[in-house]
């Protein structure tokens, strides 16, 4: 990150997180600090300086600073302070570390015992999202809306409540602007898990302005008359959404975009990226889930996946759509050089090359969900900061996505295309979402024309669409595998 844009006294962009760790394990406290001039960073424990030694490792990578404590003992419990100074000022962040001899031996990454579900309420009512999260050490749980963390500053109308494994986000006197996608995220030293749900708030004004009649035919007739009136006035039939939402996903993670719309006749639904039709492929899966959401799943996101994604639903009555801007951010510890896509012929060799931040950085290679080890088929080499994977005697089975992942969890992704195979490019990743993958349909389950559609994104006046939602940066594999 360019420090020049953060002139002045040191400032913490991220702070170290508190957690409980078992005796004998390792713990890493990390934070992101900016300032100009570049600050000098030091660590303290219980007001005493921490110096690099046999069990204490201090590391810096750009504006990221880490303190790693190896082979934890009970005496390592206490308050740790990261202090940053430069010629202009000083800043510090404190965090508690608890080393527990009684902690459960079977440690687990966070996982959801109960996921939050989408809510539909009237304006002024109370809306409550609930979830239960397991994991050891006990995960830290946070709630956010559109990328903004929720908590004390939003009180007392918006409140987060926790009791044991249960966590709840309570919104009193819900307003239409509270509608949107809410995400709950659970983290511990072993990993993270997240889940999302939508809130739809019906305003009283919308009720009084709703079309007359309750039958489908009456609704369609009313909307058709309204559309003709709009055309006569020169108004566009399908104005764009009043607010495009943003989905931010870390490079190498998965993004899941979904829209839920209905109509009569049954609408056709398609996904487009920057105006171009999205077709299924190695990293793009389109399907209808059990809740009749039409889902676009982008696997192992790359920088080229950035753009505006639109779910468009249309039938004989009209058209509506909702959009989300997908932003692919670099991992916290970025690669010096990313992997590049390769295209080779059968029986040739393919060599992927990337550069990690430090020569000592450990890296692991994966072919989609399968970890690779050095063998007659795969050559794995390290030279300084360079990391190489060579796939020998390439065949159709090697046509896949390949990932290099560092010990910090950063990923870089590339695809291998094999020429000379029968049947052309492969359709999609094996495994799909949660097991059996629903077939792609050109005609989707979109809900245009006010027949029950509402939600994140708004369609045209009189057209309904229950918007787009997403799961940002999923940890691990979406086909049931454990997070890495």
C-alpha cells in the first residue's frame, strides 16, 4: 500500500484480535498500520517490551505487522500492546491473549450450527437475525451490512446480542433503508466462516400505492396500463436500480450472487457481466437452488472477475433487473507476482510460476480442491521468492484451476487449458455446490412486474425484483469441504 496517501501520525487500519489458545499452540497477533513518515512499531506485554527471541517472532510485510508467539505457556497470557510512532505522533492498540490449559484438545475452525435466514417485515416492526456458531477456540462473531460493521455506534436501534454459541442482530422499528444483505462472520485462529441473509422492509406508503385487485390478471393489467402511461410520458420502462450494491471478495475465494424473482408467465433470467452474457464454465456455475434463487457462483475469484453483474428477468409483460458491483481485492499479504493462465497441448508440460513476499514464505499447491505433492506427475520447486509447479505429460484431466496458497491464507489462481481434447472446454468444477448441481436454465425464476418481488435492488417502477445477494470471500470449498 502507498504510505504517501496516509500522511501524518500513525493510524491503525486493522487491530489485533483477542482469542483464547491452548497451551503448546502458536498464536499470531497482527495489525495494519499506516503513516508518513513510516512509523516505528514495537510490541509490549504487560507494559514490558517484547524482543525477538527463541519463542517470539516479529515480522513486517509492508504496512502489516505481526507478533508470533511459539509454544505458548500459561505465563504468556496477558495484555499485549502494539505501539506505532513517527515524528508526527503516536498510536497504539491493545489486545488480550489468554492461554488456557483446560482448553479442548480438538480445536476446530468456526462453523455454523444455525445460519441466519432472510426476513420480510413491515415498516416499524422488529427484525431479528439469529445464528449459532461452533468452533474452538470460541470464535469472535461480527455482523455487517453492505461491508460496514454493525455494533455500538448503531445503537440503541440496532443491537448485537450474544449468549454462548448463539448470536443475534436485532433491528428495532425497521425502516425501508434497513433493507439489504446482512452478513455474519465468525473468526478464530484456525479460520473463518460467514453467512448472509436479506432483510426486506415493506413501507406503508408502498401498501397504499399498491395496484388494485389481488389476482395475477388484475396485477398484470394494472402494470401494463402503467407502463403504457410511462411510455406516453417519455419515461424509460426499466430505469436502473436506485443503488448498486458492492460485493467485495478476496482474490482466490468464492463469490455467490443470487436473485429471487417470480412472475406470470414464468420469466427468463440471465446473468450478465459488464453487459456480456455469463456462460457456465470452469469457474462460473449457474443454477437454481432449493429456495428457487437463481445463483451465479464465481469460484476462485481473479482480478479479471471485477465488474458489474446484472441479473435480468423478463417475460411478456416486461423486464426488471438488479445489479451488484463485484470488487476483487488483493489478499492481506499479496504475491509479488501472480500466476498466469496457461494453454498447452496434450502430452506437453505446463509450468506455473509465482513470487511470494519472502524467501521463507511457505506455499502449497492445489488443483481445485485437491492438494498437490511432488511426484512423477507434479514438479514443485522453490528458488528464492519464486514458486513453481510443473504439470508433466498433460492430459484432459489436467484441464483445471490451479491455486498457490501461502501459510497466511493468501491465494493466487490460474487456469490450465489443454488443447487437442475431445469435446472442447470443460463445463464446470466437479462437486458443484453442496453436492448435486442443478442444471443451468436459460429461463430463470425471476419475479418481474410487481408480483411479489422486492428487496436489495429495485427494478423499474411497478416491476419487482428481490435483488441480488452474495456470500463474500467464503473460507474453504462450497461443496462441503472444510475451510483451509
